């Protein structure tokens, strides 16, 4: 299945990209996706445990199983306002 | 309800006019503005980055919750993104209510929730470098 991954702020700087379409195995969850991304972008290991998973515009537990077409991102601690 | 994420300079007067109501006896305004230092270190300017679709959704959820919690008439919120200079407003929240207590409290609630939930990130520029400001790690349901 294919998912869309967005990168913002520190994630965008580390990966050097804002958006990625990625083919991942069925039943991939947030934890598995984190591993896949760390293999692709080794420097992301520095952010392990820092970002919160968001799936289709909502914060979601890392154990959330992703589905085809999902829009996924990792949210570093926010500092708006 | 009015919610907007914009790269343009914020216009507080425009938002005041949006929340006006014949039954309102109070309009409360909160402005978040760019400060010239971070724990004593001189800040030159800063950038706000944003996950716009999710920020819009989270702002709507916050404002909807605020309407439920407080006896207010209207709420208008705008958050600026992009490059900002010292003294410029990054966020404006304007709330009208029949009596002042509700709009004060609602205004406070909105800004505190924004700081905890909305995916916006601030990067500060110093004379000798730059850094992402680590604020609040959002709660996951």
C-alpha cells in the first residue's frame, strides 16, 4: 500500500524533503514506519521518541495501523502562539 | 467563528469587527507578539512554520470547544506564519461575550490550547545562529 508522509520543521531539515510517497507493507503501524524512515534517513534516529504521530490530521498512538492513502507525519514539540 | 492561518500582517481591528454583536458587553483581545530575547539571548527575528491543514483543523476543534465551555458570542482567531520581526503579532484572538468574565477566560483558554495542540513551529534567529523552539509535546488520545 502507498502512504503520503509529510515532514515539517526539524523533520523537514533532517530529511531534506517536505513530502514523500512511500510503498509500505500492509499493517505497517507508526512504530514500523519510524523504523522504515530511520533506514532511509539515519539522522532521524536523533528524533526517536521526540515526535508524535499524526494520521490524517489527528494525533494518533504510535501503534496505529496505517491504511492505504493515509497522510502521515511526525509532529515535533509545537511552539505556536 | 473565524479562523485563518496567514502570511500577512495581522489586522486586529478587522477581527474586532468580525466578533461584534449587539448583545455583547465585552470584547477581549489577546495578541501574541515577537519578543527580542530568549532567556536573555538576543533574538533578531523568527520564522513560523506550519502544517496548515492540521493546524486549521486543530484550531477549529479548539474554538468549538471554547464555544461549549464559555458563554461567548463570537470568536475570531488568526495565526501568522513566515518570517516575523520583533514586536510583530504572531497570533490574535478576539472574543465577544455578554459579560467580560467569559471573554477573558475564553481568550486565555484558546491561547493555552493553541500552544499545546496546533502543529506550528517557531525558529528563532540569533546573532550567532538559529534554533527550533521546543514548546509542548502534544498529547495523544
